[in-house]
C-alpha cells in the first residue's frame, strides 16, 4: 500500500509505529522501498555522509533536488520527504514556498521538511496553503548547530522543555502533518507525542514517539566519523564493504581476478587473420 500523509495520520490514530530511513540515491531507495519502510527522508545530512562536509550548512537547493530526484526514481510505495536546506526558507515566506515548490517539481518530493518552531510557522502555513505537505523538525535542529554551540540534547530544563512543547503545538496548528523530534529527552518526547494529534518521528527521542528515523549509513555502520548514542547498528555493512574492497584489490594484484568464468570467448582463428 502506498504510504501518504493520510496513512501517516491513520497509523498514529491506530497506534501503529512508523519507520523512516534516509536515502540519497536510486539503488538505496529501491532497497528501502522493497523492505516496506514507511518513509524515506532525503535529508540534508547528505552534506556530511555523502558530500563530506563537517555539517549540513553548505548543502544547496541544487544538491537536494539532484538527490531527491534520484531517490524518487527508486521508490514505489514509500513516502518521499525531502529536506529544505539552510537558508532556503528562513529568508522569507515567498522564498520558502518557491523552494518547496522546486523540491516537489524538480526533486519529485511528496513532502518537504524544515527546521524550527513558532518562528517558521508562517512558512509552514504558506507552504501547506500551496498544497505541499510539510514535516516539521524540533529539538536538535542541525542547521542551528552554531546557535546551539554544538550537537547537544535539547529541552532538558523547564523553559526549554516548555518551548519545545509550545513549538510542537504551533507547527501542528500551522498545518504540519508530522514532526521530527531530535535529541530530546524520552519523557519530554512522550509528553509531546501525547499532546499533539499529528505523528512524531523520533531520532534520539525514545520509544514513546509515533515512529523512528535513522541515517542509513549510521545504522549500517558505514559512517565512522561519529556514532551518536541513539544509533543502533543493525549490521556491520561498513566492515563488509572494506573487506570486499581489500579482497578485490588483492585478487587484482595477484592476477586471480578476473577468472575464466568472468571472461568472454571467441573463435580464436579470427586472431590469426588480424594484421
């Protein structure tokens, strides 16, 4: 069954957990779709895990459109959500709608995600009014890493916790169909989940959320630059890849690859006629 913003809401209403993973290319998206994962997020995390940046701030609209379109070609039933990169929506409501539209038209996204609470509610409302579904993002919002002073858990104190709860209610009121909660204490994330009607998708926010999202390179142990506490490595694919690359290099050096089974034959009498 095709996953949509409607089925997302139905899942919350029924108490069914939602699954989401990142993807940035056709072949990975196809595997995730075939596994039955509910949603793919083309995250601006691609800046770090694909493009090698130190953070997400350098990612452009062109980057997001390029990778989103590639993912779109690989999916059938999975809901495709694409991040709006840094400064593509903060500058004005007009810019937000135009850039969200580009992600839908050129990137073939089915929804967009943007970071922030009350301060971006005008943008959320305008994008939704343009018939583009919006997923909000609260807590540790990586585009604000410099303002936060690093990648830190958000909402621990009373004032900060109240702000997150107020922001969650505000983005719901503005029309968001879901909200990602990143690096939020589990008790607070559960409180937020129980306080709003739209689904919450947690990453480092505990099992009380309506769903979970992980960067696929993290959960497959393919990205060794950092390992956040909230990441579970479901397979050691990174080590399997390294071993395969080493074995390939060794067999090429030894002349054992390619073997006879990997080559094509011809009538060798043809060679005698060549000059």
